[in-house]
């Protein structure tokens, strides 16, 4: 991780909207490289916005810096970055009194639930046009795109589990359904991305199936007659069977990953080799392309 990365994120004086404030880059660098405590870093990185004349206007620049960090810094930094985001969303709110009320963000708060973070992430990273461009890409470019696609899925799943940034679980259902309910799925992209969601947030996805949760992400037109908005155990079983079918057809390989600690005295339940689970123990098959 290079100090240059942080310097390159600073906006030029004449185009403030093209980057972050120097103090924000410095605070993030201190956190990632020097090991500043998350609570201390949260105060330092938000100090500039706290004192801004228009904090709601300046806040997206900070979100942009932190989103870039989640995608571009080494993968080992992701848990720490999510910890920092969690510390930011727990910061005390400014007192919006007197004339300051005129500058209060339209959400009514500055940090709680990271207002606008999820929407900005969606605008930057949830565009689907990449599927139409793959045919013209070189093998090297395709590898770069695949790595970024899978990284985004992992970050989103971790944000959901941590309850940070307003990222919806629907994105996980969308990702897995795109991989397993479309005959034209791009397997070397879609399967690894789905595997990240299942590995990290599989317990939440499965709980939704048990409870019959409704998700807008499941309504999209796909194949196999799976257009219902309700997540069910039957659908989960179809995912398991579809994964086995793809493994036979394409030579997908699997490996077992322990997702949570096993509770003493608990009995594991095996379901179609796709997921071992009970209330306290989950072992998930991480599917990768072989």
C-alpha cells in the first residue's frame, strides 16, 4: 500500500469536486498505514465536513474517498475500512440550531446510517452495461474487470453483514439469482461474485428463504420460471441443484470455508452439499472457476 495512493485522491484546488480534502486523505492514510484507532480516525476524517458551511454538499466527496479505498486498497484493508465506516456512522450529530439549521442536510442528520453512501455506491458500481462490453475486451482487461466485479460483491456483502452504509440484502439476492437463474450468465464473473455473497452473508440469505422475504431483486425476468419476488426454501433448493448442474457441465471447483465458529454441542445439518448450517455454525461452499 503506497502513500502515493492517498495523495492522488486529493482534489486539485480548482476542482474540489474531483477528489477529497487533504485532511481527509491524511486521516485515512494515518488509519490504514499508521494504525490510528477507528474512533480517532472517524473524528479526524470528518472534521473538515463538521466545520463546513455546507456539510451535506461536501459529504459525498468523503464517501467517494472511502468507496475508492474499499475497492482499490489491498483486500486485507476491507475489514478495517468497514470498521472505520461504522465508527463514522456512530459519531454524535452536530447541533442544528439557529442559522445552522439552514445548512442541515435534507436527511436531517449528517452521519447516522451514512446518508447517501448506499445511493452513491449504486450510482458508481451497480451499472450492468459491463456485460455488453466483455466481447470486445482482451483477456488481460477481462481479468481486471473480473477481479473488480468480485471485489465489489465481497465489499457489498461485508457491508450488509456489518449493517453499514445502507446496502440492501436485495443486492445479494440479485447477485446469486443472476448467477444461477440466467442461462446466459457470465459464469467466470457471476459465479465467483455469488460465492462471495453466499460465503459472507449466506446466513442472512438463507434466513430470508426461511421467512419468505420479499425482494425486488428477485422480480427481474430470468430463466427457469423464477420471477417471483418471494425468496423461498424451494428457490434455495433450486440454487443448490443449479450449482451442482453447473459444476457437472463446466467443471466448477469448490472448497469448504468455515464462516462462523462452531458452538459446542451443536449438531450440523447438511443440505444438498451446498450449505451446512444450524443457528450457530455455517460451512459454505465457495465456488470458483476451475
